[in-house]
C-alpha cells in the first residue's frame, strides 16, 4: 500500500527548522498530577505510611477540593498519626459533601471517642451503623462509648453484637461484656461471658480472677476454689493471695474445715509470715480446735512479739479453754501494747473475776470504765466486783450510771445490792 503526501505541504515546510529530541523535552512529574497524588496517597495509606499519605492527599485536595473520598482518606491518615483535630476536620468536610456517608460518620465517631466526647461519639457511630457501615469494630467502639456514658445496658447490647458478628479477636469484647454484666448485677450472664472469654484465652489472669470472685459471690464455692487454685499455678508469685481468697470465701460461708485447709496452704507457702500463722489460728478458733489455735498464736508471737491482735486473741482462746491465769497474762501483754483500748483492761478484770480474785479485778475494771464510761457491760461487772468487795456504796454509784445505759443490766445489779 502506498501513501501520497500533497506537494503543497512539502513545499510549505521550513527546510531550516529542527525537530526537538525526545530526551530534551520537558519532563512531566507524575506525582504532581492529580492522579499521581491520589494514587500515592492511597498506596501510602494501604502500606500504613500515614505521614506520606497525608502529604500527597493534602496536595491532591488543594487541587480538587470537592473530592469526598480524598477527605475520608486524609481523615484516616491523620487519625493514624494521632492528630485527632485534623482527622475530625477532614471527616467533617466529607460529611458536608455527603451527610450520609457511612465511613465519614464512622471516622467522626472514632475521633470523638479518642477525644473522650462519648455522647457525640455514640451519636456518630449510631448514624454510621444506620447507614450500613461495613465494619464489625463499630459495635465494640459503640459499646465502649456507652460504657463510658454509664449506659451499661446499651454497652452490653453492642458488645454482644460485636462477638456475634464473627470478630477476628472477640476475647476483649467477651471480657468487656462479662464486666458490664457484672456491673449490671446480672451474674449468670457475666459468668457465661467470662467462660466464653476463657475458651479463647484460658490462661488469662484477669479473666480467671474475676470469674473466681464472681463464682464465690454467687455461692458456687467448689468451682470458685478450682479457678483460684488454677490461678495459683498460673501466677505462682500471687499464690498466697489466691489461697487467701479461698480462705475468706469459706470463712464467710462458715465452712471452717475448708477455710483451715486454705490457711494451712498459705502457711506452707509462707511459713515465716506472722499474718499467715495468725489467720490459721483464727480459723482453728472458729472451728473449735482451741489447743491448735493457742499453739499457732504462740508461734505467731514468736515471730512478732508485739503483734497486738495475736495477744488479744490468745487471751480469748485461753478463756475458752478455761485457762484464766494464762488469759490474764495474754491480756496484760495486750494492754502493754494498746493501753488506750478499754477492752484489754475489761478482759483482764473479767478473767480475775472468773478466778474469784476481785481485788485484782477492780483496778482493771476501773481503768476500763475510765476509758469508756458508756460501756454497760464494763459498768455492770464493776458493780458486781464492788458487791463482792462489800462496797455497796460504790456499787450504788455504778447503778446510777447503769440505769442510764442499760435498764436490763441495771435491774439485775439492783437485785444484788443489799
């Protein structure tokens, strides 16, 4: 095939003209073009380079100020950079262009959540959901906003939607849901949610601990004990704390056999700790194993001779054992350490009364009522002591005080005064 060129065109050509070589032609920078700036901004965002994304998207939007997608992308970039103010501004510009844009509404909700403006955050996130935002995370974030607003029912509803939506990592939401149900006093639902969380992360310390405490509070003692024992293995550093929880749980339940078991385990873990020994002694006392209680309190005081509570309770245990002379000595040790506590002096007086030594009882009872004149029991026993010492005048003076404090005890004392 042949092509012809008109002769006029050839004659019109300037024979002196020179063509421009391609290598000397001015180069056009693709990144300065609208298309290039947008493409690099998008790519940087996808590559988690929000700094670069913000630079090119700003450049793009200076030339194309009506691009909704550009503002959304720039809002995302600034949000990742932690610049909440600029993020909010760009999402707001996107919403001005399209008030129903779900991603822009979602972004505004996220910025308000980060700024701790929970009411505004909840409103934007609700709007994003109503516009069919394609995000499971929105339910978790909305739950967080409602939780901060103390709207716990709505918080629980959204955490539940999140876990049911098939989230990639539902553990935090199950934990949040459990804690929210706990605050709503919905123990059954809270326990179920804690169990779901533990299916995902069975060794989580916080989750196990909260479940164990909730089981204890709802009187599910065997299961609570099992979880606390599991914690003692998982976190051996705090094993004493977990066995302490078991001891307190069974103490409240008045299952003192089990409480003693836990207290003995604590002593086994920490044999030179006076508090551990003291608690074991108290559990022995409550179980009625008084000789063991006295022995354990003695061991406690060998470790800490100035342990005031141990001296007081040793006196109480000796009293129960009817070892009144030993009780007197224990209470004397107590009053030496706590001279301003009227109960110590009262107990010395009572023990001397049981020993029929009213002369020694008297100064201790007088000391007790001087520290607390309104203790009717102390006043009554002081009156009894005066009667036994043949001092009816002083007994009548006590009666006058007792008539003001306790009519029943006053009546009993009056019958004894001759």
